[in-house]
C-alpha cells in the first residue's frame, strides 16, 4: 500500500497530543484505542486481556468436560469416542499405505558385547529413515524382545546423541534388540522442509500433522523389527523422552503391537499445560485435540498394556503438578479395566526435563518386568556405559549425504499432494465449500453477545473527524478500531483490515482520499492484530501461542477473525452507518478472513484483496537454504525461530501460521472461497506469491474472479481503490 502523507501524519499526532511520535516515527501508541500502560475496563473483557488470554481461557474451559471414567462400562462407552477423536486430531483416521520398506543394512560395527547396524528404510515411498539397530552378542534361547527408542529434540546429533546411545547400549546388554532412528528434521534428516514448524504447517491443510508422520515412522520401524527373524512379535516395547515421549505415547495408543511403554518427560494435564506451559514445538499442534479429550484419555488407549510415566521433579517444560493430575486420570482408566498394577507414575527426584541414568534405571526395571519376566518393576542399577562421540561415523547411515540430500522433504511431499487435492476440488459441489465456510465463521453462541460499543476519543482531522472506538465481538474478545467520518453524511462505508493492524491501515495512504470522497472508513484490529496482539519483548509476540491454542481448540484463527469482521458489520449497523455497497479492503493475511466473512455474510458487497496468496499451496514452503543439515549450525539455531513471531520467511514472502486452516484442502482453496462471493465484485491485486505461485492455482483463481478483477501485479493505492469502488467491478 502507499505511504501516509507526512503533513497529515504530523497533524494527527498533534491532534491526539502525542507530538513525540512525530519525532520518533513510532505510530503504535498513536493509533492505539487503549495505549500501553492503560487498563481496559469493559464489561465482558478481562482487564488488559489480549486475544491470547481469551483463547487460553476458552481452551482451558473446553477440556474440563473430560472426566475420568467411573467404571469399566463408562470407559467402554468413552474409549471408541476418544480414539476416533485422537485419530482425527493427529491425522491418522486412515493409515497411509504400508508401502515396501526397501530396508538395507549399510554397515555393521562390533563393539564387543553388542553390535550396531546402520539401517535405512522407507516409511513412505522414497522417504528414507536413518536408523541404528543395537543387537546383543550373547546367545539367546529363542526370539528376543525388542524396544523402539524414538528420540526427542536432539537436532544435530539425532540418534547419535550420547543419552540415546547410553539407553540403547544398556538395553542391548540386558538382552533387547533396540532400534533408534533420526526423527524427522533431526540428525541425518535435518533439512529445511523437514523442520517441524515448516513441515507441520505444510501438512495441516491436508488434514495431517507432523506428529502423525512421526508416529507413522515409528509404526514402520516396528514393521522393520518384525522382519527380523530373532524378534519376538509379542514382546515389543517403546520408550522416549520429550518429543520422543510424545512419539511413545501416541504410537503406543494407536499400535497394539506394543506390549509395554515408558513415556518420559511428556506426562501432563491439558488444562494445566494451557495455562502454565507455553507454545512448544509444532509436533504438539494437533487440530481439535482439546475438543476431543484430555491427556489421560490418550494414555488410556494403551490400557491394559503396561505403561510407566517418568517425570523429572524439576521439569520446567511439562511441570510435575500437571503430570500428577494426568497420572491420576490415567490410573483411573487402568483401575476401570481391572489392571491397576499395569500403570505407574514415578517422579524422579531432583531431575530436570531429561532421560539421564535415574530415568533409565527405572525404565530398565519396567521393561525387564513386562518383556523379560524379571523382577517387579523396581529400578535396575545401570553399569558403566562407554559411548562414542556424537556424530561418530560409525553411527551414521549416510555420512556423505548421498541418500538424504536427494530425498524429498515433508514439505516437498505435502506440496505435491496439495496440488492433487486442489485439482480434486474442481469436482466438488460448491455447497460443500459454503457449509465449511459457515462452520468456520459461526458464532460461538446461539445468541449474539452484546457489542458493548464505545467511543473513547474524538478529534478533528483533515477532511472530517476521527473516533477511537471499541466493541466486543464475543464474550471476552475486545476489538479496537479507528472510525473516520466525513464532514457531511457519508454515502458509503469502507472497512480496512491489515495484517499489521489498524495502525498500518491508518498510514496506508488510503484513508484521506476515501474521506475526501465522502466515505466513512472503519479500520479494526481483528483478534491477534495490532494492539490486541501482545508481546513478550520487542522481538517476540504471542502470535505462535495464539495460533496453537486456536488449532488445538478446533477453532482456527482465520474463521474467528472472519467472525470479528462480521461483528464489525453489526457495529456499523448499530451506528446507523451505510451498509449499502459496503466494501472491505484487506491487506496481507487479513485477506483470508475478509474473503471468509464475505462468503458467509452478503452484507459485504465487495472485497479488495491485496498482498495475499493465490492458494493455500503457497503456504507450503520451507525456509532457505534447503540443505543445511550436517554442514552448518544455522538450521539448528533457527529451529524454533517461528516461535518468536509465528511466521516463517521463505524468501519471497512470509508464511503466517495464523492463516493456515487445518484440513482446508478437503473443502476449499482461495479460489473456491472467492467463487462463493460471486457475483459480488472481488479485486485481487499485488499478489504476494506472484513469482512462485503454481500455474494451476493461478488459473483457478483467475477463473473464479470477475473479468478484469485478477490483477496480481497491480499495487493497491488510492487511485486504483477509488477507481474500483466507482466501477461495476
């Protein structure tokens, strides 16, 4: 968009008494309805609440509905519901095809009392997994039990991490065959396109998750173990910490071939975690999880198979208070099915979030009891273990990168499948897309909440007056706005929404020309924008946490923002401002809620969309450069960078996770949403992905728009906007 006229900016700054802004160039407080440091005091809004506070409160209330079962019959009724909900959330309602593993052992290394085999298998066609198989050398009377060890977030070291080696060696010396592999995006599989944030949000529009892909890797790892003649298929165990604990819990819940599980550093109560934990890795972002279950019900899917939960007393990521509550719920499930002795929580004194020797000794005792028939699950003292240096060539399957560098990444595969999904949309009935939009944008309650409208400040500005207004779109959700009114009665109304908030809209260079031409102009901060965003620091905002809570609650952020925009129409009606011919002008990622709102509410008569994407497929890109694994520290350092802003920079543009809608491509793409607005005019200009968009998605969007409305190279400035508003387009 254009720039603000300097003279007008300074005049407005003085009009509101913030002359310092003119010297510093900082506009945020100047345009704030409630400047920082003030207390919001409104009915139905918590003091100083942000969009995150609202979202977290709703999520915490949502999971309160899930209670431990009273008896076997109650769990018998609840269990299939919980499993269906969990499979849907993780994206494994239907399992992928069990394609050939194409497993091969690339090297074998003898370490005296155990052997390590470097193995590569394919969990999906052409998608290799690098793994190490630890075998005991002592003779065995028959087939051996096996233990799968999925790893946590050992980004560079992967399966060669010292603690992974120690666990695997110790178990091999006990007589277990042990398989550990590099998780997606770690170790030898560390490539952009596999990093969990990039990959996880690329998978979501397909109705899949990175956690689901991790679980499928583990299921295929078990398939590989069962190809070994000396593995006993009835005695398969699994254990891991943190991200490996997530993998352990989820895989054991869904794969009944697992006979015993030890979850380390991943026992927590959802309600407690929502309030006191944080955003964590994208592998925890399972759409609709909170609306379907509590943590203990996932663990309950393992019952009656033995389950040990290990949590460090000083775990700062998954705090022990939440672990104790989750364990009580899990114990109630095991008691209901008549197996109370098959589950236990051990809080390891003085230990942080880790899988150190005290954890391993407890795990060893548990696995010995249930898979070897020895002891009663008490800790087994661990003898001294000598490990190799991390990234030792003897623990690598592809030290030259000949295999992995040429393999497709998760993002590559997701994008390929997304284009197939887009083509399939041409065969779907538009009514299905309309129903999906209606569900996304639906009000939270049957009766609309009181808007609680207010005008907080008025000032004269060139061409008219400016009011700082606010209203409540739904219970607890405060929406601040800027309303410009011309000196005479307005003929039409334009709503401006911008991904950078109403301050950016105010300084876009669009307001003054609209005002001079008799338009009323209203710009609002949709939830999580502008002054509702909230910040931890200058470089970190709450966007990632907000996205996470909305995903887990099953109410994606674009739909909630579209609802805020629909309520903005209600606010205009209450103010008796003209709705006839009403236009919404949207920039950046706020184009998506504008399109959704227009598709759901015919009071929006036209939409101008600038600086957005042709398709949800354009969200499926990874950070550059693509191949950094093993050659640079840049990628490990950047692993969690999206948690600062909730975006990834793909070079040409940024992808905002808040605009990613889970399962979207089963229902509609950008073009299909735009088509629902027809015959009302939609202008698409200044495309953010104009250089990289796929030709097929370009063609679909152009077909969906009125003739002459597809102008991806045109810049939305005041001249173009006024021309479009006056035209029949």
